[in-house]
C-alpha cells in the first residue's frame, strides 16, 4: 500500500514539474538555513569537558580593588594573582591543580640552523595534559619534580617537531626557547584542538592550540611575554621580576579537579582559611568571595555563545517557517485542483483516511526531496560560514548532528506542510465533482 | 465600488484557508525582514563609524629583539630612520603598545585627583606610549595644544618607570575629566599615582580594541619602555605596497630578530569587524531568499486562483467587464492580502523587537520598519501577481459556457 501511494505521489509530482521543483527548492532553502545555523550553534554551545563537568573547576578569588567591582564576567577576576595560584598549587591539596597562562616565545634550533620563530605557547603545570585530555604522539608530560621546580623541559606540537627535527624521534633532544636550552619530553598529537578552548577563554574561544608547553614555575626564574590578559587595580612599585610576581596583578588561570564531594568540601575550607589568613596581612579587602565554576558554568559566564549565534538560529527557524507555510499554500492549491480526482476515488469507495494518506505521501516525497537538497545546500552554507568567519574554521563542519537534524526536519516538514492540504482534499464531496464532470 | 473591494473580501472569506495561510506567510516575512533590516542598519553604522585616524594610509609591524636582549633607544631611532628612508613612506612612529585595532594593548584608570582623595573620579582609558611622530603618523587631529617634542620622549629601561611624563588625550576623555575647561597644562593621574602633564588634545579616535566601553578614550604618553618588543606604524599612499620593504628594512639590520605581523590598518579593521561583515551578508541573504520564496508563493497561489475562477472570469467578461477590470480584480486582491499581512507582520515584528530588547539588550525597533517592509513586499508581490493576473485578463468570454 505504501509503495502504491509513493508511486502515485511520484506521478503527481512529475505531473507538475515546475510547481513541484519550486516547492522542493523552497523547503530545501529553509532546511539548509536551519541546518547551517544549528550546526554552528551546536558546536559553539558544546562543552568539551562534559564528561568531567562535575569534578573540574575554574577557580576565582575576589582579591580585587576594595573600592570598585571587577569590570567583567561575574564581578570577580577570571584569573588569580601569582601568589594565590602558587598557594593553591603548593598547599591546596586538590586532586589535580592546573596553573596556566598564555605567552609568546622565540623558538630556535640549538645550532641556529633555522631562522627563529615566535610561537604561541603556554606556561602550565603538568596536570594540564590530563585535565584537558591532551594526547601525546611521543613521550609524555614532564615529571612531578620537574613540575614543582620549573625545570627547563618542554612539550612541543607535531608541527614544531616537523619544523626542527624533520619528523625524527625528538624526545631527549633540545630546542632554544627565549635563548635558553629546553629538553623535549613529549610531542602533542596534532588531533588536539579543544573547541571551544575552555582552558583559556580570555583571548577568544576558537583558537589554534598552543605550539609549546613549558613547566609553569619557569616563571619564578625569569619573565615571559604575556599573550593573554594581565589585569591590575593597584598602583605598585615594580622594580624587578620578583616584585612583579608579588603584585596584585591577576594573570594565572587556575583549575582544580576534586573527585569526591569530600575533596571539594576540604578544598573550599582551604580557600576560606587561606583568604582569612591573607586578610590578616591586609590583602583581600573585599567581602570573602570565591567561585568554583564547572566548565559549563565557565563557558556561560564567558559568553562563548554570542548574541549573533542566537539571532541567526531564530532567523533561520523563522525563515524555515515561512518556507513551510509557502509549501502548504502551494500544496493546497495543487491538491484542490486535483479535488475532482479525489472525489472520484471517494465515489469508488476509498475512505477519507485513504485519500488523506495518499496526499500526505506526496507531501512526504516533497519533504524528503527538500531535506536531501537542504542537506546538500547546508554543506555549501557551512563553507560560506567558514569563509565569512575566520575563527569558525574548526567549528562550522558537517557532523552526525547535521544529518540527524536533516532527517528530523524532513519528517517535520512533510507532516507540517502536508497535513492541512491532505485533510482539506480528503473532505471533498464526491457528489459535487461527479456532477461537474 | 470601483475597486471591487467588497466582492473580493467576500470571495476571500469564502475560501478562508488559502488566503489565511498566504497572509500568515507574508506577515511572518514582513516581521523577519523589518527586524533584519534593523539589525543590518546597526551593523552598517558600526562598520562605517569614523576611526579618527588616517586608517587607509597606515600599516603596522612589530619587532622583538633576540632572546635575552632588550631594545635600546639607538635601535628604535635607527629603525625609524630606515623606515622613513623607504620610498613611499611619508612618516613613521614608534608605539609601545595599544596600536589602534591591534587587539593588543593596555589600559588604566585616569583621574584629575590622586589616589586617596575622596572626590577622585576615575575613567578607564587605553595607554599608548608613543614618540613625537605618532600624532602626525597616525593622522590624528590636534584640537588644542601641541604634539610631543622629540626631546620630550623618555625611553626608560624595564622596571624603571619615570615619575612623570607628558600626555595627549582624546576629546572624550578631556570632556569627562575637565568638563569644558582647557586640559592643556593641567595634570592627570595615571592609576591615581603617576602625574602626567597634558600638552595636547586630539579628536576622538578608536583605540586598540574598539569593542570596549572606552573605545574613544585614549592617552598618548611620552614615555616608552625599552622592553624586547616595540610596534612601528608607517604612513604612505599605498600601505599594502610598503609591507615587503618594511619587513626587509627591519630584518636587514639583524637577521635573527623577529619581525612580525606586518599588515595594513585597513586589514586590521576588516578583521576587527569580520563578525559584523558576516552578519551583514547573512542578513542580506535571508532577506533576498525571503522575498524570493514569497514571490514564488504569490505566483503559485494566484495562478491557482486564476485557474479556479476561469469560469467566473468568463462570465464577467461576457457581461461586459473589461480586461483591465479583471486584471485589477486580481491585483487588488493581492493588495488586500499584503495590507492585512502588514498589520499582522507589524505586530509580530514589534513583539520580536520587544523580545530582543528585553533579553538581548538591543535597541528598540522603530515602529515604521514593518510598514516599510510591507511596502517593499507589496511592490514585489504585485510584480509577482502581474503575470498570472494577465493570463486571467486574457480569458475569453466563451469560458463562461465551456465544460
């Protein structure tokens, strides 16, 4: 029965090729617009750390100006001062502690055989690799001792490995970073890109991963050029790098993992005690406030999903609605023109339900064709989005999500556009049309 | 009734579902288009706002000395000399940080009173350590006072910030701090602690990150830190053509220092507004597609109605109706549909506008956008209805007795 109706539907579609093509095209455009914006939205609004959302936290401490609130996010600086971050690392006792900051460094071969390059790098404690799931191609993170002492070891990207060692096994070899010799302990796999880059949302949420990681406490020894934000409120006399480390400047991004509720309670107690202690020394003059944000909260506080992303989704859904109503109008027009045929079928004994289903089948064929074409068009739509937005290169790509959404749209559009016209035509009075014939 | 409004309304009422649907489609489209035009206008205004600098003639580049080495005053002066010697370069300047549209810079609070004074009011502004050529090179317009003198520029070693310096501030900041008085010769405090003497006021220009609240509040400071890095800005007729020469001039003096990101100000501005450009294109696309889909719908439904009423048309022709009257009938029908749709669409548009104002902190949609979109839609749909209506007008009188 189904195949019979589908054959009838196909014959009817072919009978009015122009009208049918226009309907398919309209539906396809609406679906393509929605698939494009929804695919973009789905990636932009995703949480890459969803599986550890309950145990991973971005730490915020309110060490800001007693006279004025911090100007951004939730009114507390996104980053910690060096001294507070260091205290959390040394005595906070969390299951894992990530201190990290974005820097730019000059990298050279030890024999100066290639021209120096400036690269995007991160200072980080070794837990960065496990908390943010960085896969290794060779080697691994530096040791806990190297971490605590800030030894001159480095993890590099696959691209840098190719640049300096032409793909040779690089672990144990050295590169010059800012004029100092660093020993390579690991090479990141090139698959690693975190979208959005939840570990650092200060300078954009869709950026290339860093090319090098240096043990965080190298900064104890010497300054690095920050490629992130360094924010301050207090006028402090800075005469040396050690002075800088002791200031109220906030520039260290701090994450902890706390695997059990007890660990979390203990860590919070530690923070409260720590802040009280610092208050005695004249710091933390504002009311006691700290936040442990889950990755999900962190993405939301930092406004990763832009207003434009939302507006585009609304716009495309409204556009699809127009396209579907358009399809309803055209289908209705077409079905009513064929009402005499339906009347004849009814007179020959077909039930209303049968006439209804027969016409719904035609709407389904048009909906399916529209969705298939829409899926194809959305591929071009995503190419267009990538060329319009330079920072959505990794984001605007077709995925399983797009295909499933297309199937859902096909079903919905067939039902929405087909139901009303099919119902109208199924009500037609056989007598009237028979007389007219 | 010359326009046949009454019989048209009656016949529309009788068929109900079709006309209601086409009204719904048109209304929704009018609501979308009026909001989209409004968004679009906001973006275009933003992209087209004055930069306040001679942006089309500028290019910038930054250099970083070899690891462990710091820039010296002689190096910066030699670099600038080399840059000025390039053919096509009109001027060149050194800027410590906060080059307009570079997305990289620093800011601080500025006030007329020092820290500790209870009456102190402070305003954040971008800090731009700059040399004596910066005002001329960037193409800023002095409205009061003067630019820096060459001997006034203080190149200081890292971590040895001088106790004072000269400053040139933008009009917005001058107005906020001095409320109409002349700021020249007065003192402003950086971070409530470092006194700066204002020597000049320039017209507002957009700073290093124009998305901030203090986009137009910029302070040029005559003290430049000798760190490992400095920015150069060059001015010339064809900034894009200068880039290779600029790179070479800076790299020639030392092959192992870093020369990076040489680019024109125009390209930096394009990057800064790229999301807005994208939005403009997407909104335009949506509008074009909407008009297209509606045109399609109107052609389809009018064709259907014409076919459905061939007989009635034939009767009217037989009874003496002119072709023009028939044509007018279908076109007036379309006017009625679009007019009704405009009313519904205006309500929808204002509701959507209200939602965006309440939830996304956007400006309110002016009331006349929807009638305007309705007008445009009317022109487009009249054109669309013309072709099937003409076919109706050509229906011969004998159709009345056909079949």
